C-alpha cells in the first residue's frame, strides 16, 4: 500500500497556495455571498462528533458573515443520505455538507450510490482531523501494539474487534491494521460506538478502534485500557499514548476527519469566500481548544489541497475494503 502523505505537509503547501490565490481575488466577492441563511447538512444524528464539529463551525461562520449557518441533521445509509441530498442541491453555496472519513470509504463499500463524492461534490476545506485510539478490555494480556500483534498471531481469528458499523472507519482502520500486521481478527459490527464499547468493556469483544471522544472517558474511568493512537503523531489529547507506527507497526496511519463539501458547479468565488472564512474560524484559539477537547485538531487547507486529500483517501480505503471483503447494498 503506498505511503499516506501527512496532513501537515498538505497544510503548509495549501496555505502558501491559498495566500497567492486569495490575494488576487476582487474585493467585490466578499460582499456577494452569503446574502441569506446557509444550510450545513450533517449526515449523522445530533450529538455525535461530526454534529459537534458542525455546530462549532456554524456558530463562528454565522458570527463572521452576519448570516445564519444552520445545522441540518440528515442521517441514514452510512452518511450517504445527507451527502446525496447536497450533491443534488443547487450549486449556489447555500447547501453544504460536513463530510467524514466514511464518505471516502463509501464509494468502494456500497454497490449502489446515488452520487459520486469526487465528481458531484466540490471540496472547500478540511475542518478537523484526528486519530482513533485502540482500546481493549482490561483483561486482554496485550499491553501494547507489539504484544497485540504477537497475541493475534498466536491465536488467529480468536480475537474479536468491535466496530460502530460495517464499513465505518472504526471497522476499516482495524482491517488495515490486520492487513499490515499479517494477522487475522474477527470483526463484530454494532450499530454505533456506544453498544460496541459496552461489549468491549464486558468482554464480549476484546478490542476496538474508536474515536477518542467516545473511548477516552472509559479509559480514564478504568473500564478500558488504551494501547495506541492511529495517527502519524501523538495526540495532544493523550500525549502519553504512542502511535501504532512507533510501537510495533511502522507505516501505519488512519485518521478520522471532517471536511466541508459543496455541490459541484458552485461558483469559484463562493468556494473562495467559504475557504477564507473557514481559515479565519479554524485559527481562532477558542475553536482550536474546543476541537482539541474532542480529540481533533483544527485543520484548514485550500480547496485544491482538500480535493487531493479526498482523492487519496478514496484510493487508500478502496484497497482496504478490497482486502477486507466488506460490501453493502
């Protein structure tokens, strides 16, 4: 599998490109959009990580532009219901979608999609990025990644890993791990992180790759133990935890991210305005602190950089889906 380019490099290059690009725009574009409320579609239920991110961003964009950015929850079909709704909306910048890692996974996971994420939606910017964390039942003998790999090799297929759903990042991050480590583990899908974590705590499953937002409170409460984070570098939310790459599986990286997409065909000046406002919002200390409390980093990049990132994610996860054999109708 080709090495995954880090977000840091994209961020630096994207910032340089954006400075040159935005400097050349006519001043008039800033006055033309938005002139009415903007709908920010979240393709998941209220209260989850993506919804939290969207509401923080919506509040700041409303304050900065003087127009309301309204969160509209449209859950269903692994995030596809909301994404397809936006893909079919008028390309005028007034209906946007907060996409996630799942939207890079879904093109190869679902047999029939009503939209194409890299064709029918236009990239605006990343919003957040952050690692998952490998958590395990406290009784699992493995204390770190190297011991987990050794245990899985000694007991092929006998370790059960839970996920928040078939084909979700919590599933395929573990499949990527198993593939790179050369081990076989058994996948047990659940309908959401909460019931999956409950069964890991109860011993019905031995481990899970989950978001830090969901898992770390149980680690701090002593009901789970954390082995490592899945990003390229350690997380500020838990700096004591090593990365998977540094603790037994070099080259491994899997992140959870949120990004903003508009319908394809949205005017470039509208995309540019959104990009500029997001850059301003995502550098605010209070926004960065709120995201860090959720285990995320505020991550702005240019539309071009985000488009390249999204394409790389689609290609990366297509390989993992193929190896895992996962599929959904």
